[in-house]
């Protein structure tokens, strides 16, 4: 038996010994005196404490100040029609509004049932006082005539708008001052939105019921009373944090509370020893609350898939535009799931955010479950910590995005984890792995790559372990490859044949639209990979080499050979396609759990190599890993401004879509650079300016491919204007056509107001 095998057996003995600890603890906890004397009163006290914290926390929602002096509050507050700060001769700061000024707060009514709006403004129209209309939810709520001195105006705002959004708009006639081409409305110094809340007794009762349900589930799972109480305490702290962080959010607090309690239950079932259970359960709070702690968002690309799902749900087929079979998506399973939500009458925005949080929780717990039998509970918890504190992962799961990234990451992790469990579980593990990779391939094309790498590793391992000649070794590869490949092909084979017959192309249209840049594309991919390496650990990645330096043969023969194969080849693939344009290195997210596992294993190997006195540094090293993980959470600051901008763009484009739906003919069309929200909400023919959903533009050959923004390099303005002839072109994208001069012969500029009160400008095709 070699050193690696002895090390593995010893680790397994320690794991089994640790796993037996809860059994003896359960036996002790079953003693009547112990269970009644402290756990029951302790749990009741916990219920009362959490209920009080939730009730008081929900009643203390902070006021929002969208405009204060020279500052504009970032976050879920979006502004339109409010210009930059200027200084009055008396020294005060103010801002001019346009004729339509809009303040929009997403998720406002998840934090409070109503708001008191307070606005300080004055008029300065040379034509004299002009009426000012205050709109709430896009509808007139009050009218006044501002004076030429600053005054405060107050208005009660209740739910109105879309879902839980707050829409507050100011409309007034405008004028143009000498030397100032802007249309001017009123002078504004500050806007404050004060939530009207009270102690939330209903929320407190629901929190208590949730904790009681968690306690019952833990006891049904036969956890000792002490363990159940400790885990309920961790969940209670999470619920209290949710209440204290009460602010506008993408999901209702009750949904977030349910997701958090679910995460704690999953953590309790995944881990076998109390320290690991508590650590894993504690990770559930920052993952669940990521969209509250940092800006949440939805990507416009998500709405491209939702547009396909919408047409499928309406009976038009899996198409972007009715009658055009172009495969402008690469996430079949995610799109079909979205279509199911629509068919059931669900809200895709809420579904996207809720599923993102759930997927984030499952990925963190799944990382631990994969790592624990390989490197032990403590280091499995480290791997989960590194995964759960990755802002790349959070950005595409718990913070939103609405993309399939989280689902694909979970399925890839499940497939790889099942494959690595084949030594313990046998053929059934390979079957599960094949099914998981089949579902992954239905979610992203890269699932096919992961399956191929796994099959390659399975065949290579079988050959190396089989004594005898080439024939015997070749026959040894058949059982594992059959167990792995049959379920995969049962899922992927019919899908591939269907999509080939339906769209007529071997590859999705997005592949043609985004690739073809040669060396320039690879250079961009290397920069993309370098940015990710800095976020996942930077120099800490070097510790991955520790087991290989100790014994590369043993490392190659162990699970490390598979994990390194997947991470290296998959990374090379990402580099070859040039990465993508999203912040947070989206394409690398499926590798985050695997890098976390390899880093944790490398650190564990280094510690085992230390002499006995040096091992006293273990607590310091553990503290260092925790600090490093928390520091990784802080790296989001440079991303947040971009994320807020992307999120705001989606909701502006949604309002363009709404205007189309409300005011245009069913056969109208519009050209779009953001191909998602406008098409989804407008339900009109949309012409994608960059070719993701347009076969002609997607297959263009351009000379400087690979040097621009991925997915936004191919264009053909002449084709759009003269062949597609859109009815509308948003003013924000007229630069694509070299400015207004190219559009004026065939289009006229129109000014419209959206449902919320936002002013929009569109080029409308002239009648011929």
C-alpha cells in the first residue's frame, strides 16, 4: 500500500469516527433530564428573542434620500429627468429637472407598506408660475403650482406601479434659458422618501413558525436536541439580520426568510459533525442576503431567453421572433423552465431572483458534500467558505443576473461529485453523473465538454488499473463508459436531434456572433482569465501544486487528477473563446467550487507537511482563510457601479417595450442593441443589432473581430435600415447608424412618456 492510499484510509477512519459522534450525542440527548431541562426552554427563549428582533427590525426601515444636495443615492433608486448639481448665487446646491422627472425604487414596498415623499423645490419659469403634476404609479395623484421660493411638498405614496416598485414622477411645462439648450422644469434641492412602518407582528409570527418548522424538520432527521437548538440559533441570527437590513429588495422578506431556513436545513443534512453543520449553516445567511448587502440585478441577456420562453408559452414555438427559427440562446433547459413558469402564471423576475438564491445555497452545500469525503469535514468547510464568499458566484446566483449560470454550476458540480464518488457508490454513481452531465449539456453547451473530460478520465483510469494486455485494458473501459454515457445520451441525444431539425444548424447562432477573432480573441481570453485568477485567490492558487510536488503519481491517481483536468481544460476553452463582456468573469463561475476544493486541499497538504511545533500555527492559518474570504466579499465595490448601471438599463428598456405594447400595431418592429427586455415586454418583432438572434449579422466576417466587446462586434446598419426596415429605433442607439443624419430621410423623432412617467425618444419610420 502506497503512502497516498494509507493517507486516504486514515482520513476515512477519522471521518467515520467523527461521523459517529452525533450518534453518541443523540443517545445522551435522549436522556429525559437533559432534553427537558435546557433545550425546550432554550428554544422557546430563542423564539421570543427572534420574534422581537424581527418585529422591531421590520419597523425601522431607513429613509431613502434619492437626491440630497450634490449627491444621488445609489442602489435600488433610479432617476430620470434630473440634471447634474449646480450652485445658486446664495451658495446652495440645486438640480434642474426636465419636464418629466422620475424617481423609481425597485422593491420599495417589500420594505414598507407606504412612504411619505418630501420634495423641496421652486419654480423659475420666465413665463410665470406653471402647474406641476405629481404622479404615483404612473397616474396623477396631486397638482400644485410651485412658487418662486423654495418650499417643501409632501405626498403619501402607496403601492402602485409594477409589483413592489415605487414610481414617483414630476411633470411640468418646460422652458429653454439663454445659452442653455436643456428643457428646464423646476429647481430641486432634495427628495426624501420616508417609509411608514410599524412593529411587524405578522412577520414576527411567521419567523417563529419558520423556526418551529426548522426545529421539527431537524428532529425528524434525528439530529440531537443540542444540535437542533444550535442550528436554530444560527437560523435565528440570520432572520434577525434580515429584519435589521430591512430595505428595498428584489424579493419579499418572507421569501428570503424561507430560503434562509431551507439553507440551514440543507447544511444540517449535508454535514455530519456539529462544527461543520454550524459553519455551513452560518454561510447560508450571507448567501441568502447577498442581494440586500450588495446591489441585486437582472441581466438584459436573461430576457433574451425569457423572450424565447414567452413565445413557447404562447404557442409560437421556441423562437425569438414569430416565424424566425434562429437559435439565439444557449440554455435550453433554463429557457424551458422559464416557459413553465409563464404557463403557470408566474412572475419571471421574482422567479429569477428566488431561484438564484436557492441555487447559490445549493452550490455552497454541494461544494461541502463533494469535498468532505475527499479532504475531511474541516477542509470541506474551507472549500464551502471559499465558494460562498466568491463574488463571481454570488453575482450570478444570489444577487440575481437571471442567467442559467447558477443552474449549470450546480449540475456540473453534481456530475463531478457523483463521478468522484464512484469508488464508494459503484456503478450507480456513474449513472447519476451521466444524468447530471446530460442535464448540464441541456443547460449550457459546455456540459458536453465536461462529459467528454469525465469520460476521458474514466477510460484512462480503467486502463491504468487493469492488468494484462491491450485487449483486456480496452474491455475494462466499457463498463464505466457505458454506465456514464448511456444516461447522458438518453438525455442529450434526442435534444440534439430535435434542435438540429428545428434550427438547421450544428451550433447556436450565438457561437457565430461571438467567435472568429483568432489570436486577438485568445489575448482577450488570457486577460479575462487573469482577472478571474486574481479574484479566486491570486497567489493562493499556487498551493494547488502542493500535493503534486509531494507525489505527482499519487496525485494523478487520486481525485486531484480529475479536478485538475477539468479546471485546466475548461479554463483553456474559456480563453479560446475570448471570455465574455459581463463583469465578475461569468464563464469561470462553474469552476469556482473546483478551485475552492483544490485550494483547500493544497493548504491541508502544506499543514500536514509541517513539523509538530509548526502545526500550532493552524488556528492562525484558519483565521487567515476566514479573513481572506471576507476580503473577497469586499472586492465587489468596483463592480457595483457597473452592476447598477446594467440593472437600470434593463428597466429603461422594459419601459420602451411597454410603450410598444401599449401604443404600436401588432406588426410593428423595433431594432435593439439590448435584445432582451424590449422584446420581452414589447411583444413585437425585435431586430438584434449585434446578431445574437439574427442569422445574417451573426454570420458576418469582420476584420477586427476579437478586439471589441464580446458579443457586440458584428453589425450591419444598411441591412437593418433597408432590408429589415424597423418601425422604431430608440434614440439612445442612433449612433449605430452614424447619427441622426442617416435616419432623418426615413424617420421622424417622436417624444413619448412611458407607463411610469419616464420620457422616451424614438425614431419612428415615416409613412410611405
